[in-house]
C-alpha cells in the first residue's frame, strides 16, 4: 500500500511539475518533430535571443565566401531533415542481379572460388549492383545513421530529465538491544524496523548560455555533411564503375579486333600458300604470312589475358560472389552529347557539387563549437524539483511525504583560459574551412575545364578514326585483289591488315576515351542521368 501511494504521489507531482513550464516542453517537442519554426532553441533558452541574429550573420558570411553556393542554417538547426539521397537508377536487367558475397566469410574450398557463371550486364545494371553492394557506400550510409543518432542525443537536452529511486531497509540496532538487555530500555524496544523511502526528481536546464543551442546546431550540420558525403560517395562509385565498365569494353573490343586480325592473317597465309602451289608465289611470302599469323595469335592471347583482368576488376568493385564472372552487354557507342557551353557547365558545377556545401557546413560547425566553448563562461540555470516519501512499517504513524522546488545556478568565473582557448581553436577551424572552400572551388573549375577540353578533342578523334577505319577496310580489300591478281605483293596485304587493325583499335579507343571524358565531366558537374 505504501509503495502504491509512493508511485501515485510521484506521478501527480511529475505531472504538476510538467505543467509549471508547458510552453518550453511543448514548443520544443513540436519543433523537434516537425521543424516548423526556425527559432526553436531560442524559445527553449529564453535568454539566448541574440544567438538567432548571430546565426543569420554566419549564414550570410558563408554565402559570401563563394558567391555561388549557400546553406540556410536556420532551416536545419534543430530538426533532422530527410537525407539528400542520390537519384535512383532504373536498370533493365535481363537476368536477376547478383547479390554481394557475405561480408564476414571467405572461401575455404577451391570449388567455392571456381568461376561457374558468366553473366552479361549493362552499364545501368552495373551501377545498380554497385549501389546495392558497394561496401564504401554502405559505410557512408552507416555514418549518416550514426550522425542522426547523435543529433537525437543532442536534442534530448530540450526536455527535462525525470528520475525515481526508492529503498526498503530492515535494521536492528545493536545499541537498542544492549539497552534492553541492560534494563535501561523497556522490553521489546529492540525489534527490527522496516523503513521505506522514495524520491522523484525532475531537472530542467532553463538557461545554458547558448551551449545547448550550439550543440544541437553542430549535430545538425554534421548530419548535413554526412548526407552530402553519401551523395559524393555515390558519384565517385558511379564514376569508378563507369570507368571500369569502359575498360572492360575496351578489353572485349581488343579481343574482337585481335581475333579478326588472326582471321585476316590466316586468310593471307592461305592465299600465299595457294599462290605458291600454283607456281606464281614464293616461299618468302608464305614465311612472311606465317610470321604475321604468329604475331596476331600472340596479340590475341595477350588481349584475352587483359580481358580477364578487366572482368575481375569490375567484379571486385561490384562486390560480387566469388563464383560469378561478368561481361559487357552494351555496344561500344557514343554515350551522349554535352550540349551546354563551358561557362554554363562551370556554373552548374558550382551549384551542384556537394563538396562546396560540405565546406560551408564545416565552417558552420566551427562557429557552433566556438559558441559552445564561450558558453562555458556564462551562467547555467536549472530548475530542480523533488518529491520524497518516507514510511516505517508496523508503527502507528502513516507514511509522510514532502517536496522541494528550486532553481540552481552555476557560473564558472575562471577556468584558466581553457574555454577561450577552445574558442580560438574553433576560430582557426573556421578559417581553414574558408580556405578549403576556395581551394575546392578552384579545383572544381579546373576539373570542368579539363574534361570539357578532353570531350571536344575526343569527339574530333572519333570522327577522324571512323573515316580512317573506312579507308583502311577499303585499302585491305584492294590489296588482296591486287595480290590475288598477281599485280600486288604480300607485303602490301600485310601492311593493309596492320593498318586495319590499328584503325579499328584507334576508333574503339577514341569512342571509349570520349565516353570516359563524358563520365568525368558528369562527375565534375554532379549531373544525374
């Protein structure tokens, strides 16, 4: 019964204390959950009205750094915004996409690493597999989840803390027993006593000199940085997968070209042997054709080895199971045309690149750390309320209770300069973030200009290589006709075959170099398909 009374009294006292400051709690809860008001922490802190102006000033100064990109600090101070997730890819798989291998297991038997399946995938399918399987991207997502949990931890300071404790003790005093035995005290006065005591306590920080607000804003900016880091990592992985896919396409085409060169060399050898048997050819022409065929076969073997290496590199990047090998399903063709002018591309890169936003968020974190450090020098005011219950069993007195409500203040007048030293460190970090912003901006412009120039030159190379391929094909046809008619030499045929092989390789190289420059330019601009 006494325990029941204690719990009952504790409940209504906690409710009563809550109603003593309903505005602070309700407004904090509403703003934390919905993020509808920008001045959430200022209302909870009451005395920190000047901080909102300082934050707005910080946001304006950050925007002036680049003149292009800015972060709205007031919109993301307290409430956790939904993450800026990368644009979803829509693959059109012809077969189920391979899943990743278990992260904490490794094969122990030879058959577990033997290639048992070869699957052709498109570039879009490869990007989708990387998005699902790549461990680096998964790590970035886990870091984002961790920073969101840290933000929720910081937001917990907006609410009061409530604690309840109780104890029941049974005791018998040796002094009382000695007094009874000595006859000093009346009999049966040394019986054991059972005492129940309990206490409920509510604490709420009314004023923190800006420390609470700075802590929450710092955690919010860290969430923003991790969201941008996920987008950056996604763009990097997309570029890596695209580049590896083009490398595999190049290896596949080199195998195809080497196979065609081997077939051409075999055909030339058959022609030379036929002319030798007819008495119009020479043994020298046959030997030249045999040497040319042997060289083509060696080139084919080397091309196949490079193809296998490219396949395993892409499979490793996609984190595929050990028994699966992949090949390309897309044809080698121009990936697309960049229609924007260079100046428009640079401006788009400044607006889209998440790295610039990250540098600004890092500057904001430095500003909040400076305010948190200086807040240690200001007063700290807290509301403290307690409710106590005490009851001794087996006596004629009922349980007694009591309460106390008070305000506790603390002001650290001197700390040896530690707080100001921390503020100086934060100020240095702000300057570092500003410098990094300028460096990042210059680097972004250079990347755009570099890949834009490569894109234009490679487009010209594609047109030139296509024309050269048509000319080399026609030249080989004429060289064979001349050799078969007896008016040409085997040397002319071999030279024409080598020219055709080189022209085919140059065209493939020009197209894939263009596609690589196109992918790098997309990454430099952070453009999404």
